[in-house]
């Protein structure tokens, strides 16, 4: 098999852990597999480099930041290749440039445009273990770029797609994807297999194991993705096409997102196009809007409620102020003490009553639902934050996810 293995910052956090990674990679190679490894910077390294830059400037140049931050992953890649060579393996470290990763020119949050796998394919033919510095590439001018949050996972998935790998393993400090957060519900169980669609929902709804950019790319490139722990040999969770999962559960998991704020626009002018104007201005301010509910107000006005990430709240407030100043709405109310709890599962497509059970479970626990959003495989509810953990445990129990 041709396997891509990605190791995050905690997995390569110090020299001892890099040696542990080398042992794991060596075992995979000795089992008869070809291996390409993608690594993050050692944990804490990126923050240290950012602090160095901020010593000189509170607003450092983005191209220079990319040059600076990309060095962390190259250090890890070189150290791991050195360790593997010392163990008797023919190994080569590659920067994003050497691995052929070409991105656009959005410095510090670039998107991968293509990968030329020529150098990697040659090294694989020669039997070498390749260690790629994740999180980085180069633009068409040859300038170093970085991929932003979750960039090393993205590098690994893109590399796996480019070299037609049989499997892409993402190693973290957890053993896989769980039916809900085990810190909230001790009866949470690890999921053996989950579809790309379900994982996208879980990732966007607060599951922190994988970011949805990586899952989206895996789905697009048809890469079988496994997330597992680098600190034990326990089997992880396979993320794959829905048709590769024989027994599709009705509900796969309960997700919780506390990074939510609710905005209520009261007395909005009831005229054609006002909603379009409001949400277009929010989009231009790069405010990502989640749920939206509109209802009739009084005296020829309407009320609009929507949710945004807490980090976008101040930008959203600035946009709303403009509409108040122009007389297009009467008042605005903000609530940061909310959360979103969601029921996710591909089995919902073919079964009735999933949403009804979620709503009745909330009612039985005297939890008021403020907003509702549904899709083919998801039911999301906005509730008061103080009920977050009760809601998660109650829903987990209602759908018998511990069995």
C-alpha cells in the first residue's frame, strides 16, 4: 500500500516524540508499505515565531510571516528524516516547494491550486520515505505561502490525492471521532466509520478533530481518511464515501458548538431587497452567517434573527449600526450566552421522526429551543448555553448512541 501519514504538533512536540513518530513510520515501512509523511511544526513553535515577529511589529508583513512560519514545519521534517536515516531508512525531507505544492497568493491563508507530484513519485520509486513539511507551498511567482488553520491536514490530504495514495492517516492526540465529546458524556463511543458528509457536519458544528477544509478536499479527491492517535495502537475512525459503509446508523453523533452569538434585528423595513442588502454587507465584511429566522413584526415591519461565530460579532455589529443609522431597522439585540447542539446522521435520509425525537427530548428536559435549522442529515437547535451539556447527554441517551 501507499500510505500518507500526517503527524500534528503534539505528536512531534519534542525530540522524544519525533523519535516515537520515526518508530511508527519505520514499522509501517517494514510492513511492506510505501510511506509519505507530512508533519506540523513542533507544538508551541508557531506561537514562538509569531511572538518574535510581534517584537518588531504589531502588524508584520504577510509575505514575511509566511517565510517565517513555514520554517517550523521544515525543522520538523528535517529532524524526522535524520532520525529515519539513523534507523537505516533511505529518507528525504521536502519543503512544500520541493513537494510541488502550488497555491494562490493569499499569504497566511493560501489555497492549494495544484500539486506536481513528480519529485515525490521519483523518490517513492526509489523506495525512499518522504517527509514533507506541511502547512506550506509556493505561489506561481515562487514566493512561500502558508495555508492557514488546519493547513498541515490539508497538505496531507492534497498530497494523498496527488500521488493516488491508498490511505491518508491523520495522527492526533485522540483515538478517533466519537459519538459526542467524551469530556461531556463519558458513555460516548468511538465511531468506526463515518461518511464525508457526516464528518463535514461534525467538523463545522464544533468537532475539533478535523477541520472541514480537509474533509472537503478528501471528499473531492476521493481520499480514504483515517484519524487516530499517535500515542497508542488503537484503531481509529475511517472517513470515506457513504457507499463504503455497509450499516448506516440512524444517528452518528451529537455535536456541540459554543462559539455562537445570536443577533436579533427588530423592526426591519418590510420592503423587497432589505434582507439581501443586510446579508450582502455582512458577507463583504467577511461575517459568516449560520442560521437565519425571519418573522412578521408589527406595523409593517419584520424581525430577522441570525447567528454568527463569536469572533465575527464585532464586525457584524458595525454592519448593523449602518442600517440603524439609515433608518432601515429600529433596534438590535445581541446574545452571546447561547450554543448550538446538533444531531447528525446519514440514516435520517430514509427514516422519519428523528427531528421529532430531538424536539421531544428538549421538551422533556425543559430546554427551550430558540432557533432550528435542518438538512438531509442534520437537525441543529440553538439553546441557552447553560443547558449545553444537559442537552448533549440527553440527546446521546435518547438516540442510544452508547449501544
